[in-house]
C-alpha cells in the first residue's frame, strides 16, 4: 500500500457495513473519450473503500474494469467526423484517431492508466474485450440468454419502457462490425453460440465464448457482478436514478443470476468553477494527468474526493487553489511553506532550487530549504500553477532588462529607489528587508503603495507584485542595487534597452 493511503471517515463507514469478505471492489468506465477528473472521483471512492477494508485485515481485490468492448455511441469533440462510420463498433476494434495506440479505447485508457500508476494506486486494470474473448463471461452470458424472458420482464417493469419483440440480452457482432440488438434465432448452449438474423435478414453465427458480441449494458452490469464476485461498486447519480441501470441490475442480480447486490456508494458530479459539470461529450474536461502537474498525488486524492464525494464539488484551480494547498500541506507536512510564497519563489528564481533554498531561508523557512529534492518538486508545481491556472495578480517575471514602464516613475519614486539601493545589505532576510522598504518610504513621506509601486515597476514592469520584503530578499542583492540605481538615475534607461 502506498504512502498515499488515505481513508476518510465516510469510507470507514462503508467498509464497516460491508462485512468480512473476501472483497472485490470494482469500478468501471467506458473509455470512449477523455477520462477526466470526474471519472477519477469514482476510482478514488473505490480506492478509499478498498483501503478501509485492507486496513481491517480483510482480503481485497481492487479492479478497474475498462469497458473496451462497448460500442462507440457518439463522436467525442476532437474526433474526426468520419468516425461516424464506426458508431456501433466496439471501442477495441476502432483505430486510434491519432494513430499512437493500438486501438481507439487504448488512446484514452492508456494515459489514465499511466496516471493511476503515478498515483501509486494498487489496482488491477481489466479490459472487457479481453475478458469476453478469453471466455470469462461465457457462463453468465449463457445464463442470461437462457433467461431472456425474465430479464426482459424486469427491464420493462423497472424502466417502464416496452422492449422490442425480439429483444435479447445478448448483442452479437454483425458482419458490418456493429454490436447491436438482433433477432436471436437459435441458442446453441453446448457450443456457446447463437444464430441470429443480421440487418438484412441473413443468418449469422456468434460465438459468445470468444467475444463475438457482448451483453447489453444493463444486463452486463448484473452479470459482471456475479462473474467478478463484486462486493462493492460506486456509482454516479446518472446510474442510480429511479428506473436507472442500478435499479434493473439489482433485480436481475437477485432474481436471475441469484447473486447478492454489492455494496454501493453514490457519488456526485464535479464541476469546474465557472464552466459547469465535467463532461467528455461537451468538451468540459479536466484531465487527472494535467492536475498532477500542479500538485502531488496525495493532494489530488483529497481535492477530487472533497469532504464527502456524495456531495457535488466545485473545483477551483484558480484563486482558491493556494488555500487548498495550504490546508493540505498543514495536514501532511511538518514544515509547510505557504503555496503563494512558493509561487513567488518559483517565479523569482526561475526554477533553480539552490537559489530557491536561499530565498526560503531568508524568508524563515529553514527546514523546507534543506530538502532540495522536495523543494525542486514543489517549485515545479508552483511554477506550473502560475503559468497555467493562476489569476493575473499572482503572475510575474523578474525582467532581465529595465522595463519600459519604469520611464513613468516620478522624481519622488526615483529618490526612494536610490535610498533603498544605498541601504540594502547582503544577506538581509525577508522581514528586515520589509522593514527597510517600509521605513524608507515613511521617511521620505511616500505612501507605501507609491513606494512599492516603484519597486515592482522597476523589477517586474507592473504596479503590484508579491509580498515585497521576501521577494526582494530572495533576489541577488547586487542585482537589485544595480537596477534601482539605474532607474533612479533615469538617463540610462534608453541605453540599457538597446
Ligand atoms: Zn493514441
């Protein structure tokens, strides 16, 4: 089990009710488009419950079931329009739209699987097309076909919809490649085969022991519980609505497959602040792999799960993010550095961990400065956040040349800069520097905002910036003195810009 072992109270409660096991915790997804942070929430709910069972000393198998045999239903944004011709075909038998993986499903599944590895998740990834091809679902498929009438009855009662006359729980793959409902003419249970009529009325044969078709989704869910021995599975609210897929699967499991309904947890959607609910088909997605660019796996787990995954979550990776990171660090790190300060440091030192360590020491973060490997990692998160997500007021870059904006500074501001240049000493810490900057302003009768504005303009080319004391203290003192003298002397600006 990884160091990211995290078991929130709600997961403890679920585990408490699940009994002694052995347990099979399952989470599944159809990789028909980008697998986003909302999908990750389901996997994390399952992981938390699996972990809670494990620490109780129970036997647990944790499975991620990728529905790779599922038919393509619609074209996700960014997929070529001519992929329309593949609608109805299994995701495992459609070419990768970008040509980089073996097939369509793998193009979306592979980066997600990679993310789970980066998160050190102890999960078994299964691909449904392989399970069908290997005969794993043969028994439950035969059982389903033999109980076609009962399944149809349940489906009609629960969904309130009339099923077609030739409805079948099994969808054979037709000659066209489409996996669709077809009229089953004959079942040959000894040979694991069905004879069916294709779109044009021709007789065809499908071997259900070799993946030449699949169970329809609602039946498959119940059948899969039995085949895998599932004892727990989380579901999003789209499945658990009245008359929805869990309602039908529950009855099918009990009445047809004679398998007890697994434990359940209903999780709510994740919204992206200002954009709405996450949805691959609407192109509103946040990819877990991108989120790992700005935070460690432990933080991602907490962020995505939220206080309670049964509640909707408004994900804020902008202005609200530093506070989230501070709450997280306070919990897991012995000597946390405020995230906003890391953002300042990262942008000031351009990613150089040695310089960052100096800046952190001057800021009073001695312990954090001594862990260079961790510091390098945290600086990368802070810098990536500043570049990709931070509101404008967090962003800055120390200008290599005197900014053109410095030409607008007035005489008093220039006098202030000259005075500061004369007083700055090597090795001053953030607090001492802050005092110096402030008292010099007061002495010269300048409002702090005007004085500090001169300083930011001179270094960053903008009127505001990070907390001045620790920022200036983190820079090379000679560089700051030189720059302030240059700007206070005014006449040299043009020359420097050449
Ligand atoms: Zn690919």
